C-alpha cells in the first residue's frame, strides 16, 4: 500500500538514517532502501542525497515529505472514522516517556490500554525529559509523559496524572544505611551518582543539592535511572531517585532509603502535548487511560 511506503519515507527523513529507520519500522535496511527507490522511480526524481552518516533531502524530497505527512495524517483520520462506525478505536499512537516513567510505569499503562484497544498500533520511545519535549515539538511523538520541568510555550503540560517522591538511597553497607533519618550537613563530601543533564531526575537532584548548599566530593553520571540504581547497589555512591525506581530493591534489602531531616522532594508526572497538534480518538482514549491508571 502506498501509505506504507510513505510511512517508510517519513521515518527515514525524520531519523536521517536508513538503519535507524529500519530498526524503528522492524524492516531490513535493504527493504527500506527499496521503498525509497520505488518512490524515486514513481516520481522520476531523486528524493534523497545519501551519505554513510546521514541523509539529506533534495528540493523534490522536501515537497514530498510535506505531502507524505499530510497523506499519513488523513489516512489515520480515515481509519479512525471508519473504526468509529464499528465502535472500534483504531490508528497508531507514538508515545514518548522520560526514563523513570518509561521504564517503571508506562509498560503497565500500555498493557492495560492494549487490552482495551487492541486495534491501535503503539510505538514507545524512552528518553530524557528534554529529548521527549523536543520530539513532541517536532511532531515525532503524539504524546509525552514527563517528570521534569518544561519551558517551551508551544507545549501544553497537562494536569498531573501521578505523584512521585524523590528519595535518597544508599548501598546497604553505607554508614547512612542504619540511620532512618540524617541531618542535611551529613551529606557534605559524599560521592554522588547522577543522571545526565536534561533529565528530570537530574534537575531535581541538582535543586536538592543546591538548596542544601552541599559540597560534593565527586560525582558519576549515567544516562538512565536503572544504571544509577545499579551503581548505587554496587557501592559507587549515593543518589536521589524516584521511589518508583527503587521500591522493589528497598523491599528486598538491596538499597536503603534514608530520610533527610526537614527535606522532602515531591514532584508530579505530567502529560505533554503540542498546542498546535490535532488530536485523534486513540490519543484521547490513551490520555484517559493514563489519568485513571492506578499503579500497584
């Protein structure tokens, strides 16, 4: 079907790379290349300048990209409208989530959604809060679920759908492990394990350390909460992480949760959308699912 070829073309353009597009589409790289060659033969022009590292659109390629996006949007709208005639929600949904949500909460939400709406194709992207926000702005994602602060005026940060608490965790053999509560001054000259800049977890960790005016002995940076957690369990240092990230390890005794006297870090998870983007029935139903989901 021509719309499938257009989806391949749009994915190649947005990923700027044939192999990444093939991975996202679950196709072979030669298969992706064949779709592009078919389009170029159909229109009788070169659409893409190819290089080993990335692709660049020709003038004709830019024109086709714009119309391909419109064609796909209209096709999805038609699928949705026809599905409504049968009381069935159809179409596709591109969901992005920051790491804490994407790794520990979103899989259960998607599983619940899929049971109720099995005809919706769902694609999930997990990245840090800043990257998710940029992808929503670029129309590469329909919905973002984020834990950090967003400063883009063209994005709508919806009503919080879940509360979270950032907690201080230490390995079982740390001197704090036997202390359920510590004084803030005791955190001076500790080794910290942190997330990368741009993540919501890092923003809250930095704010925590700034509020307490802590002197940091040394820090190590990892680009996922799972890696931070594993590093703390290995004895590399201490960290601020979402309670959702560490609750199982705390229950099993692999990590210790330590309260800091007079300091509590609460935050909320938000639904993120582009103010200018149109909404589909699949998006509406998914957002409703998120808002009513109960984590157990």
